[in-house]
């Protein structure tokens, strides 16, 4: 067996209503002056209120930085760090989607370690220690609550990753009551994002391991069985909780067996066209899977029972794998997500720029089961532009 290391969040609590115990959970970590890191959308829909009530009941004062934006740029992260230092906080609580959770990770580190943001990009560049950290996702997608990764927008169209076990939180809280107001398209796109995490983790070329394999399969079962119900009947708390847990398991899987070409091609779509990350993944997912089919058909076939019991398992590995790809294409259509890049305002003339940017994602492309050239990427984008699987 190939040697491997598996790391994850110290403690995960999956429980509807657990947010009401946030003050006690914070106190267990010796947090007395917490900083909540979130965004204006979370505040406006009232998701901060359960934390506010819980803290006030315990007589605990807290600060709130609510200026996180999607794909947070460096100046937002640095503003949040300065805010944390100004309020002399002794712990950080991230509440929201992946952008808020990623920002919270970096605030917990930089407010305590004295390091500079510019010095910690890349893998294992962090040297200091963070403050106690609790992460609470409000979307069933990114899995950021269990990943040692934070993504920062570094220029007009570029992003960079910071990867270190120090970014894993002390506790992740999964509470479906915080996801009920999520719009259908966001629920669908973030759910597909989580499925991508599981699929790419299971087929990752370098760090694939037995723990990630188990988690990826269970994640796909939870996600594929609940994504339609969660999308179109958003008040179903059981379906919502299953999506949260599925996204968390997928996050654990890809944190240890990294994602690959789907994400590499998705990032430029977010950078140039501001397409949300989950939707960017959905727009290139089946085309990348079709490209990879010759090199990991057996692995795709192994995922078939986890994805749907409607997939015929009697054929060859390639036939079963093709059925998996076709099933996912139908699922994206059922979820009423955009089905091609043209619908998102991407023109044929943009493909060269997108492809050149995707090829810069070497951290991701080395994990792809099939080597990827610039011409390959252009062809995948052309297919995604037309919606050809």
C-alpha cells in the first residue's frame, strides 16, 4: 500500500440546532472575546441572530466583521485581520460560505502569528500558530470547514491558495437550520461543487488513499440522493442536513486527496467572468470527466453505486463510467443550472485566455488522472461552451 497521511478537523458536530450552543462551545475552547467573520448577506437574512442570542444569554460580548465578499481579495482579508487586532479577540468564528470560512482561517492565523499574508502563499509556508477557530458553513458545498486551504483573490483575475494543517479549525458545526434560506440555484450549484470534490478526490493521481475513497463514496451517496429535494424543497431539514454532511465528507476527502482539472478550469471562469465557484465547476465537470475517461474509467465505474442505483452495472467499466457521466449531465439539467459557457457570457474568443490561465493551476493539474496539455484545455472549454458532453 502506498504510504499516506490523513489529516482533518479535530471535532465535527452534525446536529440541527447546534448553533444555539455556540456560546458554550466557544467557552470550551477558552474563547471569551470571539470575532464572528461573515458577510452582509448572512447578516441581512438573519443568520447572525442565533449566535447573537446565544452569546447574550451567556453574557458574552463578541465582535463581528461582516464585510467578506465572494472570492475575497487581499485587502478584505487584511481589513479583517486589522479589525481582529483592534478588538483584541481571542478566538474566531467563521459563519457563511467558503469565502467567509477561508477568511476566518486567515484571520485566526494572522491576528495571532505576526506573519504577513504575502509570505504564506503556497504549501506549508505558515510558521506561526492561530487563535482558536470554529467554522460554521451555511452552504452544503465547499467543505471549507474541514480543509487546510484558503483561497485569496490576488489580482483582477487571479487567485492563490494557502495550504497548511494550521488552517484546520478546532471545531466544525454542521447545522441545517442555517441553510434553509439558501436559494435553489445556490443549493444546486454548491451541491454539484461538493460532488466534484468527491469525484476528483476518488480519482486524484497522487495522494489517493483508502480514507478519502471511503469518504468520497459516502459523500456522493448523501449528495446525489438529496440534492434534488434540497434544491426544490428547501425547508426539508433532513435533506439539508444530509447535504451539509455530504459536503463535509467530500471536503475531508479532497483535503487529503486533492482536486484536479475540473477546479483548474473552473478558477479562470470565476476570475474573468465572476461565475460562482460551484457553478463554474458544474459548467466543465462532465467535459473533464469525458476527457479523463480513458485513464480512470474503472474508478468512475466504481463510483456508480454511490451515485445512483439507476445506473446499469452489467456492462464494461467504460460503459458504466459513461453512464455515470451521462447521469451527472442529466442531473445538472434537472437542477435547472446553466448548461454551457455561452449562457454565462463566455465567447469563443475568450477560450485562449481561459486556457492559458487554467494551465497556470499546476498545483491542481498535477493531480489529474490524465496529463493535460494546453490544446486539451482549449478543447474542453470549446465543448463546455457548446454544452457537449
